[in-house]
C-alpha cells in the first residue's frame, strides 16, 4: 500500500517510473533483509540461505501483487526495481569490502550510506538517460 501511494505521489510530481522503481527495489530489498535478520535472531534454525531467499521472494511478491492488481506495474517500473535491488546489493557489498580491507568502518553510518549512495547514483544515471 505504501509503495503504491509513494508511486502515485512520485508520478504526480513528475518523477519517472524507472527512477521510482530504483527506490522501490531498494526499499523492498532492505525490508526483506531486515525482516530475515529479525526472523533468524528470533528463530536461529531459520538462519540459512534457503530461508533468506524464501523471505526475500515473499516480501517482493507481497509488495508487487497490489501493483499488478491495480495495473500500476509497468515495464519501466520493473526495470527500476531490478536496478534498485542490484545497486542496493552493490552498496552492501561495497560496505563489506571496505570494512574487510580497512579492518573497520570509515565513518559513522557507513552501513547505511553506501547502499543509499548507490541508489542515489543509479537514480541520477537513470534520470539522465530517461530525460533525453
């Protein structure tokens, strides 16, 4: 419901669906990983890759079904969601790589800044591409 409302607002102010999709993809993936983390702490037996994939898939399905039912889910939005999910993963990977190389985090909230910065950079790139 929140995704649909946010999409409606972004369309109203003129944001391209591909750019909105980037942030939707990042939000869905972030929510999925957070929920899996909470679930695996509460039930340690669920701390396996198959459960992580199942949890992530279910969150994506539950988030996207209302968009399909209302006819809002279109090609540009799907492309944006895929790009957003992948760039969010890239941001997580970059954070972990920097921590491994440096042996510590470089600054406070690095774990948040890297994925959000990757979403922002990909949004700017997609906006420039779709603008012309």
